[in-house]
């Protein structure tokens, strides 16, 4: 069974698997998973390789995000 065939009970569980794969595959400092409702952006999971740029739990107004 491949990683793509696994079912997850929540987004946090899926994010753990995705981050485990990406951190060894992508040579970037930071990547994250966030949700937005058109008004607010909530960072659910963040990975910072060397320099801390974004933390889990960070929240901002949608129109202030980029």
C-alpha cells in the first residue's frame, strides 16, 4: 500500500505524513498547511528547516495574507 492509498481521520494526521515526505524531498526552508474561510487564515502545520519564519497556530486576516 502506498502513502497515497492511506485514509486519514483528520487533516493534522495527513499533514504529518505529507511533511515527513516533503522535508526530505524539497530544499526549501519553510512550508505550511493552512486553512482559510475567506476572512481568516489559520496555519495548521508548519515546517521550518533552519530559520523560523512561520509557526503553527499563526493566524491573520485573509486580506492581509499573501
